[in-house]
C-alpha cells in the first residue's frame, strides 16, 4: 500500500535524525528500502525471526523489529547496532513506520469511500454509516472539481494537487480514470461560486505541471449534503464535455454557465440531423465561406448590432447589410430579426455538437 519511495524517504529522515542505519524488509526477505551501503539479507535469519514469538531480536550485531498492521506482520525493520540506544531508536522507528501504515490505510479507506460515493456505488444508509466511521462531516458544503490533463496523469500530478491544498485540509483529491484528477472541495459557509472560480484559476497558475496550458478545470454546483456529491460530480463531468464543444477557449468552466449548450448536449443525434435539415434545407454551415462565418460570429458577439459589427470588421455598414441579405436569401433566416437569429445560433451550436460526437466515434 505504501510505495517504496515513501518508505525510503522515511528511513532517510530517521537516519538524519538518529545517525543510525536502517533497512526495511518484507516477510519474504525482499529489501524494500535501506540506508545501508552494503547490507546483505540473511534469508534464514529473517525466516527464523518471522516464525518466532518475539517482537524484537538481536541477530549477528543487528537489531530486528517487527512492524505490524492490525496484528498482522507487515515489515521487518533492521537496525545496525547492539546497544540499548540502538534498541530504543529501533523501537521508535518501528513505531513511526507503524503509524505511517495506519495513516496510509486511513487515506486509502477514505479514498475508496469517496470514489464509490462519486460513482453512486453506495446505498444511502452506507453513505452516512461509513462517513461516521471515517470521521467525514456529512453536512458540510462541498463542490466537485475535475482537472483534466491532456496526457495521462502520474503520481507527481496528483501529489501536486494535494500539496496545493495542504496535507491537513478537509478536501479529498482522488482519480477514477487516467487523465482526470477529482477534487471534492469543502467550502466555508460564506464561500460561493466566485470563490470556486478564483480557486480554479489559482490552481492553473500555481500547479507545477509539464504543460499547464493543456489543463482544464470544470466544476459542478455546490451541494450541502454528502449524498449529493455524486450529482456535483456528474455536473462537473458534463461541464467538462460541454465546455470542449462550445467554450473551447475557456480553461475554467462551471456547470451553471453552460446555458443552452447543456440542453443541446443531451439531444439525440438523429433529432439534431432532422433539425439541421429543416433549417438549412440539406445544406450545412460548413458550406459557408470564411468571410460569411466571420461575419456571423462577429454579429452575434455584438448582440446583433449592425453599426458595431461593421466597425469591428472594418467594412462599410452597407457591406454588412449586403452580406446579411445574401445570407437571408440562402437560408431564409434574417439575423437582424431576433427569432431568426436565435434559430441560427442554436443551429450552429447543434452542428458543432454533431461534429464533436463524430470525433468520438473514430
């Protein structure tokens, strides 16, 4: 459960403090971590010590100590020296490693609980019973954030996120797939969506990762009960997907800001195709030239304001009117009329959604 690197760092820290050499071995005699330069494991000595009733033993000038996990032997700690001071240092080191096992086991239990909670794998009664045993507040305000990485995450990326929030925080950082890191953030009573948005921005700025520009963060709605955390997670996942389709330039996207994109994302593809066929009479916005598409986008950006759009496009007002008239003849929709503009805007979003879904099929 505990990585060899963590065990190695622990032994090196103990050596720096006590000036004593340590070696940690599993019950089969395999060395997991060591500060010795040339310590050779005597398998027979290990087997004899494992089979004995003693918790510690002096063997060939080395102190051997058993490190248990819930009364089950987990490791053998070997310390160089045969005096009382070495024995005391060894007992303290064994105690430290045993507490490390407990801490990691508690983290694992909580991590497993949070993963099952996010994926809706728990009954309601189990949620509150297990939360009580794990000392997790069931009534705290929380929001689920998902950090998506373009490349498969590694241990360093998830540890970077944990370090960002601090080791003693009440937040949970976990993962359920290869590219996403999930943060279940506990909020103070006065914190709201603005604070969550600012926090996401700080994470993007401060996390030390290889390609920070390829990181996106999405978050769901704030929930006040533990049982609702899975809903916030599902919302964050939807925000991540919808954000890719309609808000590709944004690196932080909130579920509450998805607007009509959230509805389009849930439409079946056959219905989308039928709608586009009715609006464009078998044509597609892809058939429009670049000039027309630029004009349309700029016109929508300026809330259908002809004067402002023509100014930003550096064209005469009459030129813009001509382009809009030409578009009306080909589609039957006049973008200067609010109802037609809404229909056209939705149609463009539906086409973008269909294209995205096609890419997922290949």
